[in-house]
C-alpha cells in the first residue's frame, strides 16, 4: 500500500505514478487476447473447447455447452426464500431505475417546413458477459439483462465461465428472473470473441456488454468495431473520501469490498486527518485475515492500495478527477457530500454521505454496477438502456424546405469539389 501526503515535496511525482499505473493492461494481456481472438475466429467451437479446458478445467463436449431455460427455472424454484426475495427486490429496483432511461424519439418541423427527427430502436441480439472466474455474479446477470430487456432486445445471449464444470444456482435463478434466451458455459476473451464473430453453435450478436477481468475487458476493447460494446469494465476500483469522524473499520471494509474482487483491483482513501489515515491502514490489515477472500485482498491492497492525506477534503476532488474512478464514496455529512459532489467531474458512480456504502450499489440500489474502470470514466459511463439501442435520424423535405436550404448545400458541395452532390440537389430545385 502506498502512503502519500499531499504536502510532501515528492507528492506530485508519486501521484502521477499512481495515476499512470496501468495495473490491468500489461502488454502480455493484450498479446494473449489478440492470440485468443484470432484462434476463435479461425477455429470457432474447437478453440472455445480448448480454452475452456485450459482455463476453466472443463470439457464442454463431455459435460454440455449450454444451460437451458428449464434448468434456470428449476434453480429459481429451488432457491431459499430470502435469497429469492433479495434477487427479486434487486431486479425490481434495477428495472425501475432503467425504465426511466428509455430515450424519447424526436419528430418535429423547423421554420423551413423540414421534418426532422430521430427514432430509437433496439439491437437485434445482445451478448452479456457474466464473470465467474473467482466469484459468481448473479448481480451482474440482472445488471446486464434487465437494461437489455427494457431496451426491447429480442435475443439475449449470456456467456459465463463455469470453472471445473460447476454451475451456480443463484446465477441461473437470476437468469430466469431476467429472461435470458441462451446461456453458454464459456468465459474469458474466447467467449467475447465467440459472441462477436459467431461460431457454429453460437450465433453472433450485435453488442457485447458486461464486466470481467483484464482478459475480458481487453477482448471487448479489441473487438469494438466488429461488435458494439458498452464500455471497458475491468477489475473493480474504489476511491473513498472520508473525514476523521468515520469509524476506521467502516472505511476499511469499504476499501476491501472492491479489493476482494481481483488482485488487480484498486482501493484508495483520501482523508484530511493523518491519524485517521493510519487508523484505517491498521484496520485494513486487521480485517484482511478474517475474511475468506484474504489472499486476493492482500495482493490488491499491497500492490494497488493507497492512503493519501490532503490538506482539506476539497483538495482531494481534483485528484479524484485525475483517477476518474469507477466508484467514488464521499463519506462525510450530507451537506458536505453534496458540496464535494458538485465539484466532481469524472467518476463512474458516486455514493453520497456516511450511510451509502458502495456495496449497496453493487446489488440493490438500482443504478447499474457495470461501470468504466482504468480511468475510462473520463469518457464513458455506466451500462444503460441506450447501450442496447441505436438511433436512426430521418429527414423529410417539401419543395419549400428544399428551396430554403438547398442552395447552401450546393455551395458547400462545390466548395468540396463534389459536383454530383451539387447536381443531386440542383435537379430538384425549380
Ligand atoms: N467494472 C465493473 O463494472 C465490474 C463489475 C463486476 C465485476 N468486475 C470485475 O470482473 C472481474 C471478474 O473476474 P473473474 O476472474 O472472477 O471472472 P471472469 O469471468 O471475468 O474471468 C474468468 C476467465 O478469465 C480467463 N482467464 C483467466 N486467466 C487467464 C489467463 N492467464 N489467460 C487468458 N485468460 C484467462 C478465463 O477464460 C476465465 O474463464 C473482476 O476483475 C471484477 O473486479 C468489474
Ligand atoms: N463492484 C463490482 C463492480 O466493480 C460489482 C459487484 C458485483 N458483485 C459485487 N460487486
Ligand atoms: Zn463489488
């Protein structure tokens, strides 16, 4: 863990190093992924079977490629009632939040009489990636599928690894609630490539969404253009801005909640209280060995964790903006949280006040937990209904509207040296 103090002379360089640390994109990940994509493109299902045997220790041909809707319904029926209620509560809240995201079509006439507008439509088929290497993610099933359904996607294809052949009943129950059409037991970069190119078994999709580890995130990045993607949602991150009036063990757990996802996850604390910074570091060290995910948290915290003391909490905000974290917690009184939030420019999702742990957003709050990582909140946003849709603009002119705006088009076409464009307009002008 790095302990930095903004008043130290070497702080600027040390913070630059933290910001520029490309912890999830070692060049070997990029090269590995390029090789996997090329092999899936060339060999299709055979490559999927090989990679699944290698990475998930699972023989697809012997034990089955897919999970049926009937299996998912049975998993739902077999769930303990409190878990079923929790999934349904999460689903309802996620649905309500995303229903409000459905964009409006536009259709209007301007002063020339021209009719202009844009019509939104869903993609035909969406592939949703549900991670499953180190943990099972029923919450990510809901976060992916529900916005796709709200968008009106007709074919929703889920891919998820089943390491050692073990299926997860809560993941299957969530797929039942969401209403998935196909589930394929493949993960990693190879699954994303299969969705993008299609194989004999898996028909291609138009868009691939969802989170995953460094290989999954890099595969989406490399395949963008062959297929649409939501954004690059890789190993989880959290930045917490906290004053010294918090309990150190409460903030320690918030930091560890994201450190436990992946050894390449990142957790950073900013505080204006040096004693509190030390107390949180002590609490983190004390909590780690008590939890089942200790080794992942230890690796992540040791390699990527940071505790940073700033003169005032307001000084932390421009530094947070440079990190553009996936999650930002403002653990201060409500009024101060609002004031700090007003200054935040770059973050995937922000959690305001002392009573809003980021982990609530992972499960039941409603906003999507699939969020940009690796500083990409500078230019991208969390998964939304519009990631499963596209907009078609349209235009209808009558003679009067064409007469009003046509001559300008002719002038511009001539200036560009494109006479057929000019003629195409000129021919219709009286
Ligand atoms: N940003 C977000 O919105 C968000 C949300 C949820 C989870 N996450 C992240 O998702 C990730 C889940 O990771 P996971 O590992 O549990 O599951 P995963 O499904 O993302 O990855 C498992 C797959 O990775 C591939 N893989 C593993 N090692 C490999 C190697 N050496 N070479 C090539 N491929 C390899 C395998 O194919 C394996 O099936 C975590 O990093 C977590 O932080 C992010
Ligand atoms: N924190 C993850 C996004 O980075 C989402 C998640 C799912 N389950 C638990 N957490
Ligand atoms: Zn989480």
